[in-house]
């Protein structure tokens, strides 16, 4: 099932410690040296005759290799009456090929020290294996078979639909998922990004013909990018890629369907009687990853609410004691992004916490941060970036992000430099220009009887309370 829960920035101890010197330590540690520029591992990218892209990254000394194929097909490509098709088709890929039964496919992956993982998201479906180095060519061959000759057996459809329906039911009972679903629906309306979950109705009526049509309409070499990272013999893996994928039909080009999300001051409340907490989503559209303001905006987010020592986090977590893990992020899809602050807040603190969130935004709009505070955040982001590129899977993830957004390799090579070039005035400018409370959608899921009065100051004309 696609992962819809908003991903918060990972908190790594060393990186956090580097940042906390700016947040109230009585005795600061010795100043660190200047951040080192990131060096991207030597790699090669080329394109097969059928349009499939390949990136090879010889990396590390551990005798393992990750093989990952990203396909531009996800929820974005689902017809409205067949929502869930990307998930179901992805799961069916693991149920065998025309030459391998499901059990034989699983056993083949196990012999390589791996499993076949298939996941679908808003924009892409990913097939992944992490195998012992000697099996790199075999993993390529197996993925090629799965992608080009899937069995897509009708016998497994009922089971997979039942599993998906169970996951939907669980998600719809969770306040975080309820809040996310409302937030995305209000922001994107009928665009596919506005639906975080398939509906029970579309899943129930889905047929094997629907899955096969989704596969035929969306799977092909022109939408595929194969990444191989780790310790492997380049010549042997190249030979396996050519043999396995050169015959794959080109298929359709990737779909371009960039939304126009709404920036609107609106309060939306979903009642959960008796809930001890209120789940809050507060945010608005911001420039996407291709904007020259992308990195300065990311630094601003980390200082405002996107790191453990950030202003909003410290304020409503430590000063008010209203929540344990609030946080903000710039959430991105293909050429689309929004800024959002999320928190699970003690019910009687709901209004007070919203007030503090907006107060911190307004303070940063009026006053640039101190240089020392900003330097702590820059050290945090620089360290985090190095960690995010320190494993096979993480490196592939970074390359996939850059390729999906069309950022070019210089994005990774110059990221640390650009993060540390952001000035206090830049942070103030980003906040004033893009993080505007008067344009924010506010979604709250909680006990309406206990929070309505607290939320009254944040209601706006056109608010959709229910």
C-alpha cells in the first residue's frame, strides 16, 4: 500500500548535537570546522535504445548491491473509478511471472539474500532488491522478468483486495490519517494528489481486467529508471541489464499532471468525541523543488519547525508541554510542494498551540534569526545530508529524487554549500514571502465539544466545519 503518512525529517543524534549549541547550552562545545562540500560517488548514467535509463554507482566495500527500478506510475495515473489500481497491480507483480510461480519467485530472491519489495506512491512505483554482490546480475534478471512478464493472476486478487481494504479501514481510524486526508482534499480538490487513500467502493469493484489495463497503460521502458548501487562488477551488470531489459517495449511517456493547489485561510474540524488529543495540520502551497528558493525555504523550515531544536517544536513541546513530537516539513511531489506543521496536541492546549505556531511564524517574518541560531540549523542540515547519502539505499533515494524533479546532479554536489550560504535575512524573506498564516488551511481532528471555543479565533469565512 502506498505510504501517505507525512514523513518528518529523521533525527540523528550527532547532527542534533551539532545544532543544539545554538539553543541554550550554558557551555558551548568547541566550534566545528567549516562544512565540507559533498562529493557524489563516481557513477554512470546512460539510456537504452528503448528509452530506459540506467544509473550505476559503484559504492562502498561491503559485498552487497542494491538494485532499484523506479517507474513513473502511481496514484497520479489511476482513473477515478479505479483508485487503488497502482497498489493492487504492484502487489500482483510479486505473484509470479509466466516462467516463475509466486513461490519460485520468492525462493529466487531468498537465494540471493533478499526479498522483492514493491511499493507504489503518488508518482512512482518502486521495485527493490538488496542482494549479495555476486547476485547483482541475477537480481537484474529477476526484476526484468517481473516487469516484462508478470502473471497477474486473478486467483490472488480477492486476497489482495481484502488486505488493501483492511489497511484502508485501519488508516481511516487514525486521527493523523484523517487529518492528512482532509488537508490534501481541501488543498488539491479533485486532483489525484487530493486523495490519500483508495475508496472501499473502487477497491471492491476492481477486476483483474482493471489491473491488467493499468499495467498495459503505464508500464514500459520509457517510464523506467534502473539504479544499481554498491559493490558489483560493472561490466557483468551492464551485460545483464542489456540482456534483460533491451527487449522491453518502450511504452507510453510519463504523464504530466501538475496540480494548482489552493492557498486559502480555512478552518476544517472533524469531530472525534472523547478524543484526549487534537491532531492538527496547518499549511499552504509553497514553491516546488525546481524553484531557486527551494534550499533557502528548506533551511527556513528546519529553523521554524522542521528539526528537534526548532522554534515551534521547542515552544509547544517544552515551554507549553502540550505535545511530544510536533514538526513541520516541506512535503514534495512531482513539481508540487506544500509547507505543513503537524502535531498531536493535548485537547485543552489546542487553541493555545495554534496561537504559538502562528506567533512564531509572525516573529520570524518580522525579525531575522540570530546568526548563531541559523548556524546551528545549517550544521544540522549539513550533517543530516551526509548521513542521507551514506548507504546504498539512501544514495539511490537521493538520486531518484533529483531525477524525478529534474534538478540535475549539481543539486547534490552544491547542496551543503548552498545551505550554508543562506543568511538570516534570507530566512526572514522566505517566511514573509511564502509562510503566510492568512493563506493557511487549518485542519483539526478532535473532540469538537472541547475545542470549538478554542478554535473560534482561527475560524474564517468559508471554513468547512463538520
